[in-house]
C-alpha cells in the first residue's frame, strides 16, 4: 500500500502543471527478483534509484518481509 501511495504521489508531482522545475525519477523494478526483499531494497538504494516498482505481494509472509525491508 505504501509503495502505491509513493508511486501515485511521484506521478502526480511529475505531471502537475506548476512552473516548478521538473525532476525525472528512476525506479527499480522487481522483475526476475530472486533475492530477499531486504537485499533487494538495499541494492536498490545503493544503486541510487529513487524508489522501487512492484506489485504488492499477495501472500502474507511476503507482505511482512516487504514492509520490514522498507
């Protein structure tokens, strides 16, 4: 849920019609992710991405792991 909110806010800020300077943001996708959420989030941050893009996991265990990693 938190990720969806972050992505929505980011999208709205990029598409606003204000005169503010626009900033391009880069998000890491989790396509083909084979490592833990913890390791994935650490690699994403260390690589300089602004955030991550993923579907919120459907199983409770993965949900809790993702929340803890964030």
